[in-house]
């Protein structure tokens, strides 16, 4: 099976510090790939490289067969890669629905001309876009909070709203940066279910996560980074038993746990 | 029936108050239109567009020349020529606004605050000199054939007179402001502008072409300034290459007064400054109107450093 997302030898340094060096991943439609590693292992930097925030020092990123490295973020997003952030980055002064609608921009650009000319095609697209946004809110469980201010939503729901916004770009690949961060156990269980249901839609999901339980539970494959370098890759069972991983991740401890 | 209004008597008659209100609101609504441009650019970029007064001035000239051209082509129906001239002025100024963003701002977006500030001041001088050298150093008259009938047509509003000119100003500014509010609050393009104002990187990750949206905000603000320019030109009857300077400064003041970055704030600030000026002209002397307008600004900033409506910093644009 050909991967949807294929990153090959991605490297990024800041000054002398190699934040990410020669990381390669393949992410398949409908599967969940997790990237784990200690703090400072370069996971978020890697995401920033994939999503076009940082230019790469070397390496390539292919999405659906086409190169996306070197593209500006809005083009990466239009090509079909979307992401969430570790710290919540919603538009606080907008409603939940408006936040999701922002995500639809990847699929309905040319807003300036459309708004001025108000062509039929534009209006039809707007209506479809609104319906899709409402659908997505319902999908993440926020169907009844469409008109709530984003900043007024409880934390767990803000995280889900971010996922809805990311999905609004109709991504082929969804990068989730610590979707379970700061959540209580129940919220984490709910988030796991949500991530799985996204993969079931056929999206290739790549997750950065610290909660081992979440990672082991949902991942099809896991890549382990340490000091910016890939040190292991495999199924959850293989990773669980890999001594290098145990050492890198937990120092001298026995087994990774959440 | 009544004694003629005596400007030196402290007590204002009801009719005088109404007159001040009408004149002040007409003046203030023009300031408000210009102030919206300052506030939108600040809301999105966190920078002050000091060339905005010149964009306004270019709008003045564009309207006058458009009317002149239409007049010599035999098109004289004010109902057609005036709106057309205003639209042309808006389009031309929008173009200059986009150029201004492109030249003076885009490259400096990440730079220290003083860099874009200085380049905008430079742009302002360039534009003034451009008009002075390529058009004229002297004064240009607004076509009388257009302004005169409007100024002479009056309606009685109780004890005071409203001229058709003022009615045109009210109608135009009101329509444009409503249009802007509708755009920003109700359309997805408005959502996009707010998204860019709140988090540029995130907006880009959501598929927005941020550069284009920022240029659009400049175009929008410039078009509003041009409409204001056309009306001021009509009201004052004469214009010159430096006609944008003082109004630009006052509109900037209005934007600060209302809370820069806040759209209703810009309107409120503009109206307050306009009313203050007219109130001063009636009660003290018209030479004092600028002094009181800026004194009010300083006073308000003492009490509310972020301006009247400028509380929520994130609610930009």
C-alpha cells in the first residue's frame, strides 16, 4: 500500500542544535501513527516541518505523491495536510462554528472575489461549507455549542473544537500534537475514541502524545524520537519491548506507562 | 420669533444644539470613515498606517477629476455622476492602499515597530509630493455645478436646516459603515480577516492566503478613506496636496480615542471628535476646535489608556 504521507530524511537545525535529524515516516490512510519521545525530542519541530511552518534543512515530504516541502502553510493545508497544536490555538473571539468555518478556507478560497460578486457558484459553495462545518461540529460532539464563544468552552471541548477545525480542511493527513494534553482520564478516553473514528473515515492520522496508555491503545505503528533522531519504529507491542525505547523514554525504569 | 443665536452666551438654544449635532455628526462621520482604515490595519498588523491621510487625499483628487471628466463629457446628472465619482475614487485609493502595503509594509512585517512606522511616514511624504508635482501645487476647486445645488437644497428639520449635502454625507457614511460591519461580522471573508488578526500562522494553516487578506484590509480601509475624501472635498469646496494631513491626524486620534483595533470604537471616536469640534466652534471659537479635540483625547487616554472601547485586545478588526 502506498503511504499518503511520506517524509524522508527530514532534518532541521536551529543554530548548532539539531532539533530534527533524518526523520522518515510513512503514514497510511485509515491508520494511526504515533510519534513519541521524551520532552525536547523534536516531535513538535517535526510537525512544524511537515506543515510548512519551518523550511526544511534537508529531506522531502510527499503528500499523495506530490512534494509539499517548501510550500507555504496555506498551500500545504490546501494540499491536504492539517494539524492541531499542543497549546490550544483557537480563535478565541469567534464562535465554535466560525472557528470551524475558518478551516473551510482551504477548500473554498477566492473569498474576496466571491464576496464582491456573489456568484451563484460562490453562494452554493458557501452553503455547502456551512453545512459541512455544522456536520463536523456534531461529529466531534459540539453540535449544540455552535454559537458558544470558543474562549468560553471548557478545555476538553476546546480541544475537540480544534480537531473539528483541522478536519474542516478535508485533510488526507491529520497531525495531532498532544491531543490528550491537560485532559482528565474521561476526556482522554473520549479523545481516543474520536481519533479512532477519524482514522475510520480514511484519514491518515499522525499523533504526538505523552499519554502512553493512549498511544498504546490507538496506534497502528509508533515512531520513537530521541534528541531529534529516530531510535525505533514498530507496532505498539514491539515498541513496548524495545529496550532502547524504555531507556530513552523512562531512564532506567521498567516499562513505559502513562 | 427668537433672538439670533449669540455665540458668546453660554446657554445654547435647542435649535442651536440640533444644529451643532447635525454639523458635528456630519463632520464626525467623515472622521469615522477614515478612522476605520487606521483601526483595521492596526487590528490586523499591529501597525499604524501613517500614509492613510494621503490615501484619503488621493481619493479627494480622484473624485474631483472624475467629476470634471464626466462634466466635460456632458454627463451632468448629479444622481449619476456623484456616486460614480465616489466609486472611482474608492477604486483608485484602494489600489494605492494595496501598493502602500506592498511597498511600505509587507517586507517589514517582522521588523521592529519603528521600521514600518518610518516607512509609512516616508510613504506619506512621497505620496504628497507625487500629487504636488504631478497634479498641482495650488488649490483645486470642487466642481461647483455639483456641490452648489446640493448645498442649496435644504430641508427643515424642526427648527434647523439639513442640506442635501449633509444628507448625502450621512447616507453614504451610514451605508458604508453598515456594509463594513456586515462584511466583518456576517461573511466568511470577515471571519477570515478576524482570523488573520487573531492568529496569522493559524489562519495560514487553515488555508488562507494571509498576504492577500492583509492587502485586502488595506484596500478596504483605503476605499472608505476615499469615500470620505470625496465628501470632504465636496463640503469644503477646495482641496490641495496636503489636504489629507490634518484629517488623517484627526481620524487617527479618533481611532485611538475609540480604542484602536476596535471597529465600533473608530466610529464612536470619529463622532466624538466631530461633535467636540463643532461644539467648540459654537461655544468658544472655531480656531479652538482642534485644541479641544486633542485635549479630549488626552483626557480620555488618562482615564482609559486603551481608548473608550479598547478593552478586549484580542477582539481586533
